[in-house]
């Protein structure tokens, strides 16, 4: 393995997002959101989206993401997302290099809010609040 150190200011503009895609593997992370299906779409579809740095896709993902993002039933949306995941795994365009531990800090007394990497849509905002004193 050869590690190429590049200037921070040029990292994305000169090495990742350029047409040449001058890397074999790279390290960075996307910020997660409360809407995981819609927030990852541009990472994998379409092939020329601003965030599909691998340049790999499956054309059927367009319809899959459209259906999953339009689904209002949480359980049905999870099923659709699982089908998308199966296609993404077969593409192997993005391979996690390590597990991200998600460390959070909150003020004393805030309850029902924190890390949830193993749970889909786990923050139930109606339950987040301050503990009674």
C-alpha cells in the first residue's frame, strides 16, 4: 500500500471529485441524517451525482430510491431500504474501512437522546426532554 498525503484544501477538489478520481481508497465520512434513505441516494445514484465518488451504480436504484423515499409506512420503508442495501452490497462501490462509534455528549438532565447506530429511526423526538428534578 502507498499512502499519498495531499493538501487538505485540495483533498476533494483535486483528488476525489475530479473526473480522474485520483484515488483507490480514501478516508472520509458523510454526516448521517434523520432521513437515511434519502440522504444516501446521491452517494450511489445516479452515477454522475455530486457524491457518487466511486462512479458505480445500478440503474434500477433510481426507481428503488423513488419508491422508498415516497413510502410513509416505516416498516414498508425499511423493507424497501433492505432491498436497496442488497443491491449496494453487490456493487461494492463503497466499503467501510472501520466501524464509526458515534460518541455523543449532552447536558446533564437531557433524557432519551444519544447514539443509535444499530437502530433505524430510533430517535423518537416526542420522548426527548429534560428529566424532572
